[in-house]
């Protein structure tokens, strides 16, 4: 893993650690040359028939035991003594080839150590917490501006623009911010990073998804425990249901996990509804989940009950119209629009496209009546 994009503090830390590891590797290779010379001398004496095979084997065992003792001794002083153990095993099994292979391995490790980057330092560079820079300040201000505007659409578009660019350093910084301040609305931008052409960006995005999923599970366990402690607490039941609901359609979790989240959200909303039977927000959430689960008949029946109890809100009417349309009950849909047309006129913050669709259905109903 390359640490070229890490902060100066992390680079200095990595350089110090590299020097320590290089020193440790060199110390482990101290007996390599003597072992190689001894094994080559033994092999030469055996080939010249100056010693018998049993004598060669006995001396070879002695050399192997000396290397074993060295590996044990150096292991008490160096935590990572793999090279010393490799030298012992290779020499015991391969004779003079063993020390040569250990020496070559050690030299290759030293030659390529400049591309080595400690995993912990790399992970810290993905999600920096203390390091400040002009770029960090820029994106932190972007996040604050998005929060001030309310909603996540502007922030998602800004992050998507960054992740669609060509600057990998900025992309990694944006992913770090998305991860630390994650909300379900940011999932589209994060999924964009998972398909990036830069492997380092894809790796960080995958790590971010795993981090977010871990946080989700940990938070779910806490909320479940609190809900069990006070089963009649509306707030605790609602927060648990909302937590599952928020992660039910992100696209970051696997299909079965999201399906399970929707089922748990519905069950938790129903438990909360037992505490406050006339809470319109819960009625809307259950109906919305039923529609998104494609249980259109159940959703239409649910909103019918809500209307009978006088709990219907403009948002519920819209989701009911969606369910009726999906069921092909166009007469019922026109009837619902005609019944609640005054509600749509007075409704605040109604999306323009929704107003246009309702206008089309209303004009269609008037034409049918005139005919």
C-alpha cells in the first residue's frame, strides 16, 4: 500500500518505523553468511568423499540446531523474527540453498521497503482525525454549508461531483468525510466511489462501507437493548424503528440484510404504534414501507384504515395514490384525487412534479365526467 498521500506526520512516523524494521531484518540475517559458508564447505567435503554421509548429516543437524537457537534468542528481542525462522527451516530442509534463499529474501525485503506502508498508518490516512489542511478545511466547510441548507441533496450532489473528478486525494478525503458524517442520503455518492477507476479509492470506499455497516450493527444492538429495558417507551421504540428504516434502502448492505431491516422496521413501528395509536408519523412510515416492499394491496388497506380514523395526511395520500396506481385501480385513484384535491391545494412544499401529475389526473377525471 502506498503512503504517498498520507499526512507529513504519518510519513515521519512511517519512516521511523521503517528504520527500526530494516535494522531488525539485518540483525536476523547475521548468521546467514556463516551458515552458507559452512553448508557449502560440508557439501564440498562430501562430494570429495573426505567425510561420510552420516558425518555430513550430523554436522548439518548441528548447524540447524545453532540456527534454531539463534531464532529463539533473537525472537526474545525482536517481535517479528520471521526471517530468522525462515533461515532455520530453509537451511534444515535445503542445505546450502537455505541460507542463500534467506539472504535473497532479506535483500528483496530491504530493496522494496520504500514501497511498504504500515496498515495502521494507512487506515489512519483514510480517515484522518487530527490532521488539518486547507483541503480538509474546504470540505469541512462544504459539509457545514450542506447542513445549513437543510436536507442532504445539495451535499450528495457536491460529494458526487468530487467523486466524479480525477483527483484521487480529494476523492479519498471526501470518502473520509462521508464516512465520519454518514447519513443514508450519502449512500449514492459512496456507491459511486465503489466503481471508481482508482484501486485505492475503491479500497477506501469498501473499507468505508464495512465501517458504516459495523456502526449500524453496533447502534442497532444499543437501541435494541434500550427498547427491551423500557418496552412501553415510545421514543425508544421509534428510534429503533427509524434506525432500521434509514438503512433499509441505502443499497450499501446486501439484499437480505436490507430486507431484514425493513421487516424489523415494520415490527418496531407497530410496537411504537401500540404506545401511541394516533401518531400520524408512524402510520405514514408503515404505509410507506409497505409500498416500497411492493405490498400494494396491504398499503392501500392500511391507508384506508388511516382515513377512516381521521389520520390521513398529505404525505399518506401521495403514498396511497402510488399504491392504487401500482394495483391498477385507476378509478379509485381518480376518486381519491377528487376527494382530496383541496388538501393538495393547501399542502406546503409539494414537489412540482407531483402537482403536475395530480393536475393531469384531475383534468382527465373532468373530461370523463363531461363525456
